[in-house]
């Protein structure tokens, strides 16, 4: 190619290069048992990117979506792919096990990852400076439950039990610590084996202590077994648990014994903004529960990148560590409201609400969305 022709080609290529989009990766379970959540994440992230591009401002964004199937090994493979492709802004993964596997890969590559849903507490305590979490952690849920128990059952005996798993014991210890901060102390702190069907001795100790409330650090099957055992033993103690019991398995397994169980849950998510293009909303409750968080994660990544001036204009290359520093700065405005993060990468504040299982008009136990009376 002659010099004049080469110069002309370069000049023609310059505008396109100047418009190189900033790529945001989405690692989501688009297949597998959590696919309904994954589709909600995809719709939320897609709409956020479309809204950012529609708003203008001189910067364009492109979403790169990958299916991690909710599996740790596949999530790590997605992380390696994104890292290899130079993607430094990531929404996801969703599940705690997937985040645990993928986040070291992102951190080594200098990529920022915002998980919309992983709750396992230690995820953000491993010294990874590029991992952030929008969901309430187990520790935050435990503190909220402990504060509720201290207020609602002041001066009355409280029991704390757990299924001896890392998840269950971590919740129980967070509740106990919060009670101590409030000047209270549990009357019983006991563990039981996961899958255990004979809880007679444990319930006997709880009854003997005269507990007015019992916190259970466990998932739905074990919480349902405990609820039934308490009622069969004649105990009227209020059962308190994490969002691990927001599961049809709890309603089916506990039956009428589950009525009145108090749960700690993330705050009710807002709906996605209306769009003129008629973009489809998530079709399932699972999708709706995470779509707004994915939308907000995209907003956070884009705003932090602009705040830190972390994007190279010509190529769209991103300095992820600068973005991480900006995310730990002043609050950023999102669909979820103002969001800021602490040094660990957890959302500042306690993004937790309390809800109660009630028996509906059809006779079925269901999450009613009402707050417990103090």
C-alpha cells in the first residue's frame, strides 16, 4: 500500500477506534437449576447497558454474556476467558461457590467483579481488592436477626441452634455476637447434624430453658424439621431464620408449624425502569429478585470507571484496580438507591429486612411479605 493510501486508511479508521466500547462481562447461570435467576440477571444487565448507551455521554458499552451454569468450575473457566479477552468489568457470578472459584482469577487479572447475590460471609474477607457484593452477607443477616431478637424478646430466654455447617454456624455466631452487643445472651447455643430427623433431645433442652424464640442457622429442610419438632413438643417459641428458608421446601416440610417464622431477607428489589422499546421484564419471581441488582451492578461499574478516569478513550481498555478504588469512595447513585462499599467490598449499612411466613386464604403456608410485630 502506498503511503498516501495508508494514511487515508488510518484516518478512516480513527473514528471507529475512538468509539471502542467498554466491555462489561456477565457471568450468570443461564442453564442449570438456577437458570431463572440467570435470565433475570441477563435482562437486568442488558437493559442497563442499553440505557447507558441511549443516554449518550460519549461513552458506549457492550455486554459480553457467558453461561457459568451456577457451577464453580465453569465460573472459573468463564473468569479465565474474560481475563484473557481483556474484560475488566464483570457482573457476577451469582452463587457463593462460583464466586469463591472465580474471584481469585478476576483479582489476579485486575478485573472488578460485582456479585449480585452471593451471601457467604468469608467471600469478601480474603483480601481480594476487586470483589464487591450487593447482596446482604450472612453476617449482615445474622446481625439483623440478633438486633430483632434483642428488641422483640428483651428479658426473655433465647435459643440459638445451627446445623454444624460453615453456613449455619456462621449465622448462629453472628446472631450471638449481636445479642452480646445489646447486653443480652442466649440461654442455649447448640448444634445438630444436617439431615437429622430426631431433634427430641435438642427441643427438650430448648423447652427446659423456657426459650421464647429460637434462631436456627440452617437451610429449609432442617429449619422445617425444627419447626415441626418444636410444635409437636408444645413449644410456642418463635422461629427466626435467614433467607435460606425462603424455599417451597420449608413451606411443605413445616406445614402449619412454620406459620409465624421470621426471616431476614434482602430489601424488596425495585422493578426495572420502563423502556420505550418494550424490553421484556423477567417472567419469574426468581428473575425479578435479581434483575434490579444486575442493573445496579452495571451502573456502579460504569460510574466508578468514569469517576476514576479508568478507561483509555481510544481502545476502551479499563484499569480495573482504579475502578475498585472508586467503588470504595463516596456513594454512587443506582436503581437500588445510593450504594457504597466498605474496605472488604460489602455494601455499607445493613441491606436487610424482616418478613414472616403466614398461612394464606388458600390454606397454604406462604411468604406474606409482612414485617413482624415487635
